[in-house]
C-alpha cells in the first residue's frame, strides 16, 4: 500500500503528476492512498491544516499531523510506503521514519537556504530516500544519492488524434524509466 502525502489540498501539478505515476503502479498494486492537509476531493484522508488559519500555527500542525499519521497507521488505513510531496511537508517524513516505513521525500520546488539546512538535519536523523524533479534541486540540497523523476512534457498532447498514442508512450516511458529505481514497488 502506498500513501501519497500532499501539503496542499488544492489539486495541482504534483497531484496530477503522481496520479499518472500511480496509474502505472496500480497495474501491480491494489491500494494507493492520497492524503492532503485540509479537505480535498482528491484525497482519501485529510490531515489538519492550521497554517490556513495563521501561518505561525504550522509548528502545531506538524505535531498534530504526526499524531494523526500514527493513528492512521495503527488503524491500518495507511501501510508500507510513504511518498511525501514537497520540501515543507515534514510531518509524514518524521512519522514514517519513526514508524520504520519506507519514505520517499519528493522535492518539487527550489529550496531556500533555511530549508536546505532543515533537509540536512533531517538527513542525519531520519531515514528516507530523496526524489527530485531536477538535478539542480539535488545539487542545491547537496545529495549524492537520489532518484531523478523529471516531469514528462509532450508538446503534441493537445492534438486529439495523438492522445491515445501519447498515453501509451507515456506509460511505457515511465515503466521502463527511473521509476523502477524506487525499491518497494515490486516491479
């Protein structure tokens, strides 16, 4: 079972990107969960979103969400693999590492200097694999071992006659490409 954690409850690029990847994975896996901070039509489960009320409450949001993730694990709603999206999304990284789950931290955005320091501290204390969408992000984080999953861009996507051909090509590229490097998916 794969749990995808998103910090943003609004459906956007990261949500669609991972949904495409999970379509491929679901050919071999039965259960994929989507978990967002805040209510969303996209998610199976929702975590607390206090920063929406007031940004300084983000620290309390992290602590409460760690507790919520523990509850999801103990109720057997979430198992095995944590795929965490976004460098600010640290509650699932902490919870997954403390519970001994396989954690893949998918860094989607360019990190600030402060977040680079936080990332380095987390690398010392928590067990996770780093996934990046660009090699520039890996260089900024100064990680040597990482999984590189760049977004796929097809300029012919909107041409109606090429849609089905594109969809099949996309699935083949992802199945054979770097996604096979993610251990635990049992490809």
